[in-house]
C-alpha cells in the first residue's frame, strides 16, 4: 500500500470517530451543567476507557461552541 493511500484512509476513519467523540463530549458536558472544562472532561472520558488529549477535547468543544 502506498504511503498516500495509508494516510488518506487514516483521515477518513478519524472523521468518523470525531463525530462519535463529539457526541460523547457533548453528553458529558451537558450532563454536568455545562461546567466541566477540558481537564474534568478528560478525567470522565478516561473513566470510560477513552483516551484523548486535553487539546483535542478543547478543539471538539470549540467546534461545537
């Protein structure tokens, strides 16, 4: 498989997972009276065995307003 094809496939799969992660981050944020920041959200996601960086969580939050 060529390098370009490999990274193209990675991009496609990451977009699908971003939507799923976005839903989970939104749900946790809204369930906690919209008071959680990136660090608390990261801790909650870690309890659910989802590993994300604070900065990625911040980007997801920023995209969703």
